[in-house]
């Protein structure tokens, strides 16, 4: 069973999550979603799994705060998808997808222990 961790290579939380997976011997792939922009279909799947666009986006990030007022909040799925492809750093990270299709977001030691049964 392969786990895919989506995030940013220079994100401390993503590094912690990657190190945790390595420490517990969980095979995983890392995808930097700044380098490999995710498809609109993937963004929609994440939205559905994570509880909506608002749950998926870090509105306390500098990227969100620096957006022009006209860009926030987007009013349609099309606008959200365009915004997140243009500014992938808005997505809370990491996004974790296991081979069974379960999607989760964020990292904590206890959360990963529950998620991966360690």
C-alpha cells in the first residue's frame, strides 16, 4: 500500500510528516504540488474528502492575505480550481492520500499514529 504525501519541499510540517513516515517504515511518495500542479479533478476530490474549499485552504497564510480582494473568496468551483492551481501554497499541508483513496490533511504525531496504526 503506497501513501502519497502532497505538499511543499521547503515546508517544515511536510518535512516532519515525511520523517515520521520514514521512521515508521511506511512506503510513501512525496509530490511537491508547487512543481507538479494538481488537476482540477484532483482538487475537486480533495475538496469533497476534506469538507469543502474553506476546510482545504489556509486563510491565515500570507498568500491568502496578499490576494487582491476581488479574488477572495471565490464564488464558484471554477474560480476555486483556478485560484488553487495558480497559488498551490494556499492548500493546507500536507495532503495525505493512501492507496485506499482516503484523503487527510495536516500532520500531528498522534494523528499519524491513528491514521497508520502505529
